[in-house]
């Protein structure tokens, strides 16, 4: 392999790396946290749900990259349990889940009119949602099943379900 070809090759990790590097997009209808506090995403069941400050990079793989500084809340579903569906109440630990962050207390309330970064994983690094929403502005819609886990190039243009989106900088809230 030539040096040029090696530099053009994505680092090891496939979709896990690609999703870690993906820039969040604006949440679509039915994604975010609605007025009643339900965490919503469009797609399949999840094993990991993150609420992050907007400026926080995507989480990576355990044990050292899966809890970025600026994580507000993280809910995990152990492998021995069934995945959770969209609509889980924010800052709760429904049956079959474990709150990984904060470790000893419920997460603080979200502030109305403040932007947040929602990450939902089907499994470690396999993204269902990676988007930014403003609490209080979520349009509630019935969640829909996606064709497969969402993946994006580091620039955020390509997705596993065949959609193409504008660069993330054009879709984030001002």
C-alpha cells in the first residue's frame, strides 16, 4: 500500500469510528425531548441514550471514550435485557435499565429554550440518532422504524438508510 493510499484510508473501527466523528444534525420531527419529558427518537430499540451539552463531542467506545465531559445523562440497557423504545422519560431508570451518569443522583432538569445534543445508540457506537434539539421546540410525531442503523461520514453527509443531508453546520440551530 502506498503512503497516499494509507492516508486516504479511514482509521480502524468502521461504523463505530465513523459515528464517533460524525457531526450532529438538527433533530427531525419526533426526535428530542418533548414537553412531557419523553426522550424521542425515530428508529429501533436502543441500548444507550445520551443527553449532552451541545458542544460535547460524540461518545466513543468503552472504557475511556464512552463518557465525554459535558454528559448530562446517560441511560444504559444491559445485554441481558431487551432494548428500550423511544419515549423513555428523561432522567428516569425504567425497569431493565441502568443510569450510568450521573452516577449517584437523578440528572438535573433540562432548561426550556436551551439546545441539547441527543445521542441514541442501537449498541456501542451504532447510531440511531445524533442530533441537536431545543428543549420545548420538539415536534411530537410517532416514531418510525428506520431501514437500519444510521451512519455518517465524518462530514455527516451519508447515512445508512440512503438519505443525504446538507453539511451539519447548515442544519444546526443558530
